[in-house]
């Protein structure tokens, strides 16, 4: 009789332990996978606001090597810039902050322009000339 009681206690304890383990187990976490094309790429234009030839082209190469989608580069139509300006053209500042980090210089300015089909405009100033090896 005592053996039956002992077996019953052992079975009930094992069942209770198994139920407790099942109830408190950690859920299986499946890592999220990115679907190609799902992540939105930031589109950028780089404009040379200095008299240093080739500055926009060289900066474009630097940004593209860092994974930034530079869709246009050229010369700024404004006067010569003394410092680099990174303009946000659409509401999200994430891309502009990333570009500031890559360049290591510049000022972030929110200047939304719905007519431009890009996210960020980079106006290179004289301070950017030393960034890529040009002598300012």
C-alpha cells in the first residue's frame, strides 16, 4: 500500500513539474527576415557649393561606398558655402543623420520640398574639401 502511495506521489510530482515547465517555457522567437526591396533606401543629391573641382563626385563615391543611394551630383547654383549643409527634403531625418555620421561634418537643416523626388540634399562647403583629400 505504501508503494502505491509512493508511486502516486512520484507520478503526480512529475506531472506537476512537467505542467509547470510547459506553462512557463519561453516562447520560440523566430528572427525577422527582411524581404529584398522592403527596406526603403534613402535617395540623396550631392551638390558642390565650393570652387573645388570634383568635390561632389568624390563625396558621391564616398557615400555610395557606404551604401547611400546618390541619385544626382553636380554644382550648387547658390554662392560658395563655407560649411556643409545636409537638408532633409522629406520628413524623416534618419537618412540625414546617417549622412552626417559618414561625412563627420555638416549641419542638419529641415527644409522640406515636395517637388524634389529625393530625401536628402547635401550642399558641400569648404569644410568638406579636407574630408576627401582636397586642399581647401
